[in-house]
């Protein structure tokens, strides 16, 4: 069972992955300093797991790009034709 999906687009940036691991280990240090070793071990375990998933086994996937569809020249002429000949209404709603 995988708790973190490393292919999610949120984890592509390095600073995001570093911040997640640093916060987990930082919180573990806070818990050990304040005298709660149980929560310190849990936060340290979360930090170790996130380091393993986000750095050790991380294989970035290239972003999926869709091919750009170019409209045909005939379609452009059809679209521009009626729009170019249409009269613009004036302020009072009458065509000029």
C-alpha cells in the first residue's frame, strides 16, 4: 500500500518534496525536545517514509502533452466570412 503517489503533479517541484521531508523531521525533533518520544517516533517515521518515496524511489514522469490541432485554411475563411461582413450595431441598437 502506497500512501504517497509520487506521480502526482504536486510533487514535481524539488522544493515541495524537500519541504515535506523537512517538516516531518523537524516536527520529530520538536516532539523529542518537548519530551514526547512516541509522537517523535511517528513524525520521524513519516519523514523517513516520505524521504524514501519522494527521493529514493522518485522517477519523474514527463508531463503529458496533447498535440496542437491547427484549423484548416478553409475553416478559417468560413469563420471570418460572415463575421467580417456583419454590420456592427450603433449605440441606439440600429445597424450603421
